C-alpha cells in the first residue's frame, strides 16, 4: 500500500485526484502500477486501477490476471470494479472508503455480487487514515485555489 500511496503522490503532483494503484503477484512482486490520469489524458476511464490493469495486461500479454492482488488508496468505483472482475483479479486491498461511489460495500457491493461469474475478495481500511488525509488535503487545496481565483475577478 505504501507504493500505491507513492503513486497517489505522483497524481497529486500533476493536479490529478491522488489515487494510486499497484498490482502484485502472490509473492508480492510488483507487476504494474498506475495513478489517476483522467484530467491529464482527457479520459474519464483513466482511474488508477484502470491504468494499472491496462499496464499489467500489456506486460503479461493477457487480459486475465488470476491470482493477482490489487492495492489501491481509494475504494474502487463501479467502473473499476467491473474491470477488476473481468480481469479475474483475486483480491483488492484498499485504503480509504469512498462514501459516494465505493463499490466494495460502502455504497455498492459490486465485487461480491453472486450474479458475477467471478468474485473478488475485498479488504479495506489499509492505511485508511493516511490515504484519506491525502485526498482531503488535495480537495481542501483545490477549494482554496478556486476561492482565490474567484476573488481575483
């Protein structure tokens, strides 16, 4: 999760919502990393998980990733959860819960819906306070910037 937090810092440094992701094998070897790039790439699907999954698929030369674990600083949304399920990723470890769009149980329970042909084990709350603080700091800073811009007008 620390490496995922480093990826989130990369996103933060370029003005993206600070979410980072790491995909690793059962021995803990890092297969792929990613961080949010939606603003940079003008791509609403460029969430950290999607970027890491795309990178892993390219590196593995396979769209299926059984046995792999995904570590992400924020609970995955429905879009990312769908990709995780289709990739057949075994486990998701996430930091902060997303009380607006979380799909591992906070709002939706996409990952463990029995109607899917693959279920993903989800474990949340890993370094949750640190992950949450980074997000809060980012949005606080962004609000302050917008307020400062508005007062200049």
